[in-house]
């Protein structure tokens, strides 16, 4: 009899759930059982040996991807990078998961190697009738996978810090804008390949006019961050209503403008601009 031990009863039950869902579980159910605590028991006989290895390999892969990896990523965030706050940990977890999905992790060379290591490891253990813990199995048999997860966490933390910096930047610009006396009631922004400014009467504003309206204190205090062509004039003018005409609402600058102006801004189509100002 071979025992597979898990850290918790919940883990053992979850693994048993995946085993029960496998297409071969009905055929092999007399060879696999759950002790009601933290172990799964295997009765390995020669005539079903390969089938048991195949079932376990499949269910280990699912368990690792669906349950274990998030747990390990959280441990890396906590223990290696020393994050303690639940909100921060959850945000980094979400970013790491998104990165892995975006890179189609299940198709990576690392994951393909992990699948081979899982099967080979299980076969070696079963041949020698050795009991083992799931935790030690992934720690020693899947060392490269563990190292790759650390890389994902590092990437996620970098993105998290950039997002925090960006949110702080938006907060400062919004405060600056709110504290400005509006220089216009309504400002129209036309976005095609570039951004064009139009006053309330739909008269195009030239670059020199916009430069004169920029608050110099804004550029002096934030020389590395403020876009002097779009963002600086906008928050210096601080209109009560900002109408943005575009077909690319997902554009990065437009997203930033919306975050700064929030309820003061509105996205409209290019056709609405043309029909309003009667020009092209």
C-alpha cells in the first residue's frame, strides 16, 4: 500500500474530487481510497499499474494548476518578498495570474517539462512502492516550475509597484486640477492621430495659446511626468466639462485623462464632433 500525504484534510479531499472526476476513476476505484483525514491510499497491482500512473499524472496536473500554484505563489509573495497585507497580496496574485494567462502558461516549455517530471516521478515512486507527501513531491520533482513561479511573482510585483506609482500620480494630478480655477466652462478634445483642442465655440486652439495657459508650477514640480502637449494644458485649464471625441477610448492617454477628470469628462464619437462643429 502506498500513501500520498497532504498538508491538510481539505487538500486531500480536493485531490480525491479530481480523481473521482477522471474518466478512469470508476474502473480504478477499488485501487484508490481516501482515509478521511490527510491521505490517499493506493493499492498498486501490476495489471493496472500504467492506468493508475496515467490517472494520477492527469489529476496531479489539474491539482497543481488549479489549487497548488496559487498557494505557492502566495507563499512566495509572503515569505520571499515579505508582503503582509491581504489586499496587496491579493492584487499581486491577480496580476501574476493574468500574466500567466496572457502567456498561455499551459503551453510553456516549463509546464510541458513539468508534465513529464510529474509522470516520471510518479512512475518511479510507484515502482518502488514508496509513500510520499504531495508537498515534497512538487518541491523536489518540480524544482524548475517553482523557480519559474518566482519569476512570475517578481514580474507581478514590478507591475503592482508601477500601478501604485501611477495611482499616486493620478491622485496628485486630480488634486491639482480640482484646486485650479476653471479657465473654461467647456473644452473639446478631438483625438485622431494626435490630440487637438477646441474651445466652447469649436474654435481650434493653437499650440502657443495652450502653452500660455499651462500653469508653470505644475511643470516645475513634475518635470519628468507631465505631458506638456496634452495633460499639462488640460489640468491647467481645468474645464468644468471636458468632451473627448475619439474612436479609441482604450487609448492610454485618454484613460489617464478620464481618471483625472472622472465625472467632468465624457467620451463621444468623432461623428458627434463633426456634426457639432460642422467641419472635417
